[in-house]
C-alpha cells in the first residue's frame, strides 16, 4: 500500500486534536445536556438474601426511551459497573418499571428493550472473597461505580453517558448513597491559599524571576527560527525555493513587481504560521494552568507520538502521506488568482504540502512552547520565528536572484536527509510517548528502556549513512562523501555516548541529553538504588514536608515540577548533583517535589471546588490540579520548574526562582534562604 488514507492525513489529525482541545469546554457543556435526558437517584434497600442492594432510580424525559441492561453489546444498551477497587461484585440486576419491546428500523429492525417515564434497577451485591461472621457476610465497604446508559427519541440517540455513583458503608454493613458532586469548603480552600505567604515581602530579597521571562521569549523565538531553517532544507520545501522565486520574477510585469510579490509571499508564510497560535488565545482563561495541562495531556502526547512514527515510516518509503485531493485542488485553484488572495493561497499551499516535513518540528514547538510561562504568547513567538525562517528566503532570493546559483542542486542528498530525519522523528516520538507514560505512571518506558531505544536509533542512523542499511527507494550505490561519513560517525558516537545510561552507576547521568529521557528516579533499578542524584524527602505531600521541617527544624525547599518538564530534569541532573548544591539541599533543607502534571486522582474526601483569585471556580480532582493551583495562587507563576523556600510556619524566606542552570547562582540562592531562616529563628528565640 503506497498511500495513507486521506482521513489519516497529519494536518487533519493535528487540526482535529487542536480543535478538540480548544472546544473541550463546549463538549463538557453538551455532555451535561445529554445527562438531563435521564436523571438518576441512588439509594439502597434490603435484598432478599439479607445483604444491602443498590437502587438506581431513573427519571426519563418525556418522549425518550432508556435502553435496558439486558440489551446485547452489539446494540444500544445500558450497563452498571463497580470500580475495580470495590470489595464486591454485581450478582445480578432486577429491572422494574415500564419495560417495553419493539423492533427498531434504525438498527435493521432488531428487537430492542427499553423503559419510558420511569425505571428502577435493583443491583444485587456479592462480597469478594468475603469471610463470614456468625453466618453473615462481612461488609462490602465503600462502593464506587458508574451507570452507563443510552437513550433514544425518534432518530436522536444519546450516549453512552456515564453517571458516577458512590455509597458509604457504615460499621453495621449498611450502605448510604453519597453525592459525587464536588463542593467548596473553607478548610479545603485554605490548604491551597497560604495566607502566610507574602510574595511582595520575603524575609530576604534574593532570587526573583524578573529577567527570566524576557530571556525566555528570545530563546523561544530563536528555537522557532532554527526550527524553520531545519524545515527549509527538508525535501518537501527546499525544491520550492528556486521554482517559486523564478515564478514571481519571470511572470511579473516588472522586476520590482516580482520582488514585491515574493516579499508578500514570504510575509503570508510568516502570517500563516502565526495564525496557528490564535485558537489558543480563546481557551478558558479561568484556569491559569490550562495550557500546561494541554501540553502534558496524555492523549495529545500519544497522538503526537503516533504521528511522528507515521512521518518516520513515510520518510522510510513504506507509504506516502497525501492530502485529500479535493483540498489540494481547491487551494491550488485559488492560488492562480492574480491578486493578493492568489499569493496568500500559494503560501497556504506551501504550508499544507510541506506539512509532512515541517509537522514534527511544529509539533515540538507546540508542546514545548505551551509548557512555558506565557502560554499562547510563547507559542506565537515560536511560530513567528518558524514562519520568518521559512518565508524570508523567498523574499531574499527574489531580491538577489544570483544567490540561487549557490544553492545545492536537488539530488540523492535530499533522500538521505529525508531518511535521516525519519530516524530523528522516531526518537522524537519516543519523547512524546514517554511524556504520556510518566504522567500516567504506566511504567512502560523506564529510563533505561528509553536509552536502549535511542541507542538503537542512533546506531541505525549511522549504519544507514555508512551504506550498510539500505531502503528500497535509495538511489544506486555511490561513493560515500566525506560529509556523510562525518555525520555517520557523529551518530555512532552519540550511540556510544548514551551507553552508560543503561547502567546503574554515577555515569548514567548523561548531561548532554538531560531533560529528554525520563528522570533518574524513573528507573528499572528502582527510585533510589544508585544514588545518582538528589532524592526528594517528600513527593506530592506538602503537609508531610511541613511536619518533617518542624521535627528537624529546617526550612522547606518546594520544587514545583512536572513529569514531562524538560528544564526540571536538567536542574535535577545538571545542577542538584553538584557538590555545593547537593550538600545544601540534603543537609539543610526538607525537599518536597510537587508534580503539577500528575494525573493521579486525589482521594474522594480530598476533591473539592476551589475559588481562584479571579473569582472563577476550579475543580481540584487530581494531584496535578492541587499543586498547579497551589503554585499559581501563592506564587503567581505557572511555569515549571519553580523553586520556593518557606519556613516551617509557612513564611516566604526568599523570592522564588525558576530554571537556574548556573549551579553557583542556585547555591547562592539556597544559602540566602538559610540566612533568612536563621534570622527568623533568632527573632523568634528572642521573644
């Protein structure tokens, strides 16, 4: 098969992902509407066997039909399920109400069973491996589960819609239904808003984040520009430069007009890539961490990983990725207009056609820029750099046409570049898949596994460049150029350089690629088996850290971090292990790492609604929700890493600092925090 189906084209997949994320709030609202078709009440009643039975009471909207739980999986149905953690199983369901049967033409006249107006489902329970006491089963404990239903009215079908339920067990074994809706409590809100933190008046005025933001914008722009230059030499775009410039300069009525059109063409390329960032400005602003949430979204990272693998396989020649012919033809037809609109559509055609080459670079910029402070602004800066690098050469070559003669001619070297980037995209795919694995704690891509795959990719690239591995669409064998041998040697050296990453030694900390592999603690050898880095005293528990600080009489170093945070790994692997820094952290501080992208759910009794400083409501349901909100509410920053030093009584000792790659500067900030702690201690002792 030499074509990939049109509906799997990467632009369509990427656009769909962005739209789904952008319109997520609207989708949630629609889900609320569908649930109102059937409303549920949950209670219990004694079962015939003496055990409590769950009562699921459905109130069905007029004109709607609720499908029975007895319907087969192949047809619309409803189901009741308990969580895997439940200490009971469902022994059976007794349905009560107006159960009707009818053949439905929507489903090939299949016989369907459904309820109208009202239904009660009595769920009988069987304790798992229950011991007996005086001939009676021991309590089943608290229960959580879902009822998943489908309903129909004429030709409108709703569902499957999941409705959660929860029952709390009493000491006598009875069950009581409890609401699953989150509520706002003063105690819970107080755990996130620390009134003792005075950001404007820390004990010592060292640290701070003022200069970092401007440096960050410049670095993001430079990275975007470099990404555009890489995209420019890809096989999808490089041959377009002389063709497009010649088209404008030869077709125009005058040389000045041709140059003007080429500049406009370059500007439109620049504009198109900036427009990619526009949808992110319309995301819900009440959640200050929403862009970071998107960048660490499990399914988005998996999607990018799959897309990169598809790109790599396409570059290897296994199939060709194409756009729907209707889209290409439509855009191309509009590009023939002799106006600004025509030039715009020519630029849009280039952006679409080159997506199979530039898509991986854009994806990297998208995810990395969104994880930085500034969110959509950072993305705009990155896209501006990318668009400028991609569009500027068209204008410059039109202005100086003699430069075209110095360009290397298209040839077999472009196929080599294409295949090498195929290997690189496989490596990038692993990074995105690793992000998803880290956030969800699946344990599929531990650090050593990641290194092993990168080593194989590096060696494979070297073997290809040396001519040992060949692809079916490679040109006839030719003498290897010196440049190709040098690049092959570099890839081979990279593979050898990564080898210590497979070991459980101090050499496993590979500084050149720090931030890309999983952290040192995410290891096949165990979290602390090698002592290669600095281990946190506490993870994801600020209250426990405060308790330890009081017991050991030490200040607390709060590390706002993320599983998928590149700069966090760089700090942990390049700065913290330095002798001065390591000694300060391990001897003088209680280090607590709080993961703002952790998707692990909080216990039920710790989930709540929080009112943010701008008055909006935010659901705190995961550890990531809790610590991202703790960071933004108290320290007014959403980027990671962020480091803050507080006393055991929760006073801010210094200004918080962000990513600080200079170990000496970071050590000096830690010493400043110690001085502040000692000064507070002296004042307290003197009272």
